C-alpha cells in the first residue's frame, strides 16, 4: 500500500489554529511526512498529547489519539506502550507540558526506557494562557509573568533527558525542516525512549515581549544560534551562551522496557510452573 | 467439575484475586499503605498471566497509564490510599470525560493529608463522589468483608466495561488488611462483561457516538476503527466542541448513563428488616460492627435491622427507601464526621435520622452503636 502524507493529516481540520509564524505547524507537517515515509499504518500509530498550544496537535492526525491532561502525555503513552508493543507511540508536547508540569514524567519515561518518541516543540513560554514563563524561558527574558526579567534558570532539555537515561536525544529547529524529518524518523525507528527537541518560536507572546522582531527574524535568529555539536564544543566557554548544539546529540543502545519486561514474564512463568 | 477454591486471605489479596478473575491484565501504581499488598501481588502474578505491572513515578502517572492501557483494550487497574487518591482526581476526570473503563481501588485511611498514617477511616465518600472537578457521575463500590472485596472487584470490572466508566472500590484499612475465609469462583462461574466494540465500518466509526443506551462502543488503539480519546468537551467525533448545546448534551449523557441505571448498578444487603423499627445504615467495616450490634439488640428483643451498602455511588436511594418504608427511625454510624448521613437524610427525609460519627483513626465498635441507638430513643 502506498501511503501519502495526506493519509496522516485530517484535511478537514486544516488550516490549523496556531498563530501566523508559530513553529508548531512545521513540526506537525514533519511528523506526518515522517510517518508516511516510514509507512507506519495510521491505525498502528497512537499520538498522545497534553494541554497547551502544541497539545492541540493530535487534532490534525488521522491516527489513534489520546488527548489528556497537562503534562501527562508521557504517562498516558507509557500505559499504551506497555501493553501494545506493535504500536508506534508518539507524545507531542510543548515546553510547559513536557518540562514544567510534566517534568517528572519526562525524566521517568526516559529512565524507564519506554519505546516512545517524545517530540517537544519548545517555544520558551506558555502560549495558550497568554505567554507566561515556563521552565525553558531563559533567565532574564520577559514574559507576561516576568515583566522585569525571568528570575529563574531554564532547563537544557536535551541534557536533562540524557541525564535521565534517554538513549536517543536530538535537537532541531523549524528552519532545518529536512534535518528535523531525518531526526524524527530516526527517533521513531530507535527502539527505546527517543527525544527530539524542536527549538521553536512564539512570535505572538515571547517574541513580542522580548522585541525579537516577528517570526522571520525569530527563525533567522534560531538558525544563527544553531550549530553542530562538534562546532559548539569547539566554542570557547564564554562564547557558548547564545548558541546551542543541534542534530543527534546522544545515541546509546539500551534495552527498552518491553523487552526487559518480556524477560520478567518469562522468569515469572518459569517460577510459577516450578511451584 | 472444578472445585471452588477456599482461601484464607486479606481484603487486599481478595481485590487482586478478583481483578485477575475479571481478566485484568495491566496494573500501574505507586506504593502506599494500606494498599501496597495489591501492588505486590499484581507485580508477582500479572507476568505469570501474560500481563504487565508498571510502578509509576506517582499516582497521577499511575491512573494515566491505566487509562492508556485500557484504550488498548486491556482491562486495567490501580490501587491507592487517601493521599494517592487525591493525586488521582485529575485523571479520574479524564477517565470520566474520555469514557475509559478502569478500576481504582482506594483503601481509605485517616486524613486529612498524611493524617494518622495509617489508621482506619471512611472519610473519602465525598472525595470519591466529587473529588474531580465539574459535573459528573461516578460508580463506587464498598466491600465490608474479604469475600465482598473479591466479588465487588469482579463486579467493578463488569460495571466499568458495561458503562464505559471508571469504577472506584472504596475499601478501608480494616477490611483491606483483615483475613477471612474466601470462596473463589471457578472459571466461568461468574459472567465477565466486555465493552461494546464498534460493529460498523471503520470509516463510519465515531469514538463518542452513543447507542440508544447512552453508551458509545469503544474501539481499541491498533484497531482499524480509529479511537480518539479526549479530556476536552467534545463532539461525537472526539474533537473539541464548545457549542453550548453540544456541551450540555455531553455532560448530561455522561451523568445520565450512570444515574439512570442506578437500579442496575446499586446493591444493598439487608438484615432483619421484616419487622425492624430502627435500621442501621452503614457500609464497609462499620457494617460488620453494626451487624454484631443488631444481633445483640435482637437477643434483647429489640426490633432493629441493618442495611449494608455495597454501592455508595450512585447512591442507592430508591433501594434504601423501599427497604426502610416501615421503619420509624434510622441510625447512620460512619467513621467520619457525617458524610453518609446527609445522603441518607436526603433519600429518607420523612424519617427520623440519627448520626453516629467517629473520626479518630479507630474503628467503630458494636457497643458504641448500641449506645448510640439507646441515646437516640
């Protein structure tokens, strides 16, 4: 069966609800193209989401979907994956969902090594509720709840997930769409917990509060700040702030939860037979 | 013929046995006293049955995971106690709004908050009913013996599948941890219900289009019929729809599919009701003390009876009213400051209703109920 990208998107739901210049639609398009490219059947795909602008992403996919509560997409996805090894499970989250209210589920999904692909469109603020600061708003930046500058320090999401035990960790941007597709495809094909952060932009709130000059200027700035891991590592320490490494940042083969659990089942059944 | 197995086990063990009998094959949970035995047994037994146990990072994730697994067609459950049940309220709402069958065993302990860790209480009646926000209905079953822990857990899965709804087992620390004789059912002895699956073509299937009984058939993730579960107020397709008439139709249907079927869902057990002038109405471990009190008072020639509620929600108002039609007065003993008594008052407003409450981490003893009855005369 030949699959087309349109098979994965609900045409009747388009155009999407996001603001002009928002990166979320770029991510949705990339995910749909990747699913089509990999030929994963729509009825073998489950998309879980939470709440927030990017939490609406499931609306556009003609797949199975579980639109849950704020921050819990990975917890719902964990239950799905634990009983359905044959399904491709994706959790689509914003930075509020994945890293702020859902931070606990993120580190534990990575540690538990569930075979789930988590894709985070990180636009550094809560768009849905009016541009408040999140756990990825850089220190000093202005938002609707940090008008004098954010007093907190932001998470480096990729480092967080590597630290928590994630075996596949990548970062990309809405400018590098082909690279994004390649990384998402690799993440889905990876057996175990995979994590792709998209450094996104929210021109409506974050961009406006910080006078970043609209969507085009914001994407241009993201492009300028992105570089390969190798290049980033060569930068002198004092030059590093303001830049970020992109691409595949971490790859490690690890046995995923379901494979490990099959061993548990085997041992349990053996010992049950003996007794 | 297969012989029934007789065991001497705790209420928690009996809940786990009931879940396995009902074909539950997924458990996600976070350990908390006095419910942890259920997790321990699930972790040991489920892998032998081809099922799966996952220990989640908290109770929010635990109920989320059982919702996710249930969406794949696997009967799923979790167990917890007060502090954990508080955390579960958020996603209990998802199971209600998304109409996802699942069973939550809440072994009540003394609160508020950490409370008297871990002393008995029966103070989660209203949290169970209204703990998650918004208008909704819930099914909650209340076992008073180890045998009832077993039977009501099987029934919880059946009701959950039939009504596409979460079901709470409102157990309590004493019932959960005491040991009694239990007769386990043989395979096939009890009918096990399964959720309705879609019968039409995948293209026509809508995740939330109800049949005439108000309950939508439920596809599973992986089926050709695409399932869309959502926590948002939605239309029959499962997409956000804020049209007021749509919102009202949905909220009403979610409520009515439970409350309109109260006769099918609710169960009460009655004792000595033929000529009872006063009826004790209670549930859980307090029903055991009340039955003992009834026996003692009957020996003295007093016409007292007992209603043991096996269902707390929907409240079995009609069945109670019918049972107490000829009684003069009612006495409601409960291990909280008076949650059940108000429901009894609402159901039986023409009767003289007395309350006996205790909220200090100790069980109510038969002598206290007898004294409360004497004081009410």
